[in-house]
C-alpha cells in the first residue's frame, strides 16, 4: 500500500472510530431510513433545513448508522461536507462524491470540494462497496426531499429558467 492509500485508509478509520454528527437530534425537518440489502448496512438520517429553495441552508445532519467502516465513515464525511451549506452547495458536493465513486467525471476528484471524502475514492474499484459509500448520500437526498427541499446533483437537468 502506497503512502496516499495509507493516508486515505487512516482518514476512513478516523471517521469510523470518531464519527462526526452521529446521534439522532431534534428538531428535524426530514428523516430517511435506508438499508443496503447486499451487506446489511443501515442508516437513519435526519436533516434540519432553514429557508427554502436552492438558497435554503442545511442547518444540521444527524444520523444513526450500523454497518461497515466505509458506510459509517461516509456518513461522518457527509455531515462535515453539508452541515451549514446551502442546498446548491450540498448538491455540488453530492455530485462530486457520486462522480468520484462512479468515475463519471473522468478526471481526478476535486479535493477542495470533497475534503476528507476524497479518501473513499478507492472504493470506486469495488462496485459492491460503492453502495456502502453512497448509502448515507441516498438517505440525505431522501431526507431533504421529505423536508420539502429537492437536492439536484446534476445541474445539466435544470431548465434555462432554473439555471443560476
């Protein structure tokens, strides 16, 4: 294992051992429970949102998760990436994580955008583990929808009137 892979493994283990944002909190505006039937990972994730539309702010993300280190570390990283961000910025980060894990972007992931989440980039080599890393993000998207806020991770689907 090279030094970069070693560093990434350490970051994943740090988030797994000391998860950020763990523990379900109130008040919340949307909640989602997701299960990965392939491995048994589970997460219940709550969001607290302030305002509406693309300028709404993700005030808090809290969760209770069980499963592998990748899914739990990904939940911790999600908390760090989106708590306090606008919905538009959270959508950019969601798109960045999804592109990184599915190699949609065809280039190196944006470390400034993804911060510690860059550590799960190696998961893309293992398709069964991609679902583990994406589980918290699926729960986040669903919880936001349940809170009445749509998170679009692909701005190319917007109509001309919706584009910034």
